[in-house]
């Protein structure tokens, strides 16, 4: 029984994304999102009904990948939606790394909603780490717990 359970665990795909929201030296608020390439391709197909090979990084695949992430990672300050600008998109082996900058002014209190791949995988986990000034905290977001309503970044 134990061997069977270990085999299931070893071959079960990992459905995970990591999101870091942080402030840089100039007090700009940035986000880094790390996802698996095949999950991103599935998410793009599911959302836009277009097959892309992310590793080819042509203008269409970059645009669709950025659009997918911008739709799935939403930050708000009060009722105001904070817009993201893609800085870079990097592929390393099976991982895609997005670097974004928030182009709107942040306030000390904001909310994050993350739906990355929730439409694809019922067991999707999105790990959110926030470090702005002295405020630092981690969250596990899932299909049933998609958002953090009040993040208080006290010292930025």
C-alpha cells in the first residue's frame, strides 16, 4: 500500500504558481510570477482558444501569455484596479518567469486576487509572498480561496 501511495505522489503533476509582490529601491511596486510552461500553454488555450508554444516567444505568444497573466492576477487599491506592465518574460527549461511593474499609484492598503490556472486544475495552489517595506507575509491561494482582501503594507 505504501509503495502504491508513493508512486501516486511521484507521478502526480504539481499544480503550483508562485507570485512575489515587492517594492524596489525606488519604491516601485513589482510582481514576479513563476509558472510551468505547459500549464501556461493550457491556460492560454482554455482562455483564448489558441494553441501557442510559449518557448517560441513570438509576438503573439508573448502577447497572449501577458494577457492571460494580467487577467488572472488582479490587484486593487480600494475600488481602483491597479494596472500591470510587463517588464520581461523569461523561459528557463520548463518554467516561465514574468516580471511586472504596477503602473498605478499604490496605497497602504490593497487587495490581491489570483486565479492563475484555477479554471484548469481543481488542486491548483498559488503561493503569494508580499514584501513591501517592513511588511512581509505569505499566503496560499486556491480555487476556493482566491483573494486576500486587505493587505496592509504599513511602511512603504
